[in-house]
């Protein structure tokens, strides 16, 4: 069972973005974001990449499952090590 839709919604919420804001930043429709988050439609890779780009620009990376673990979020630090 895929849970990517829940992770995308969590990421959007963590960044304080509305569906409309995420849609505008990603160049997608509000309805597309709604469909992704409610697991209504198959998500095209191009669409997912647009959403991931918006998150990455804000320091948040979506981490895909590896067979043992599911999808997750990774907040990148702005500080140099």
C-alpha cells in the first residue's frame, strides 16, 4: 500500500503551504494537488517531480521507501557542518 500521498500532504503542511500555494509554485492545478493528497489518481512522474522540486527549494526532501522502510521526510540543515 502506497503512502506517498500522506507524506506529500504532511510535507506541504510542514512548510505552511496551502494546496493552492503549492499548486501555483509547482505549476499545477489545485485539483491536481487535491487528487495527489487524497490518492484519487495515478501520479505522473513529471507531476511528482514538480512537487518535489518545490519542497527541495524549501529544504525538505521526500525520501522514497526502500522495501524495508516507507516514504518519509528529511529536513535539510541550512548550516554548514
